C-alpha cells in the first residue's frame, strides 16, 4: 500500500490499534505517537513484556498480542528491525487487518 488514497482509507477504517513496543518513557517515539493517535480518536492498546500490567496514557499494557482478546484493526510496530518479523507473525496470528512499521 503506497498511495495516499489507500493509506487514508486504511486509517479511516481503523478504530483499534495495538502498539508493539509501546513505551512509558516520554523521550521514546512510541510514547508520543500513542498520545497523538489517541488524540485523533483511535483506541491504542500497548504491548510491552517489560512493563506488563502498567498503564500508558490510561491503557493497560499487555505482554503479547494473544492476550488482548478483542478485534485489532492495525498493529503498529516499534521494535528493532531484527525483531519486526516476529511481531508481524504475531499480528497475523492475532487476526490483525493490517501492520504498520
């Protein structure tokens, strides 16, 4: 998906985003991106095994995607390139409609 129209359609259809690699540290990009997406009306569910059980921007942090138990429209991955493939596999297994790297 590369056209602006396709990306716009994807984002208009998306309501629930899961963020793998979400951080509770304000200096990390995922922290700001999560707040921005929430300000635009998206529900963003954070996933980070290092801070499972904590909260980021009011949302409970899950250990892994398989724990979420609700429909995921888009998985936003904030992981190093070497770990991105595994995160994509988790997104597919969870039934996510799309993945954003």
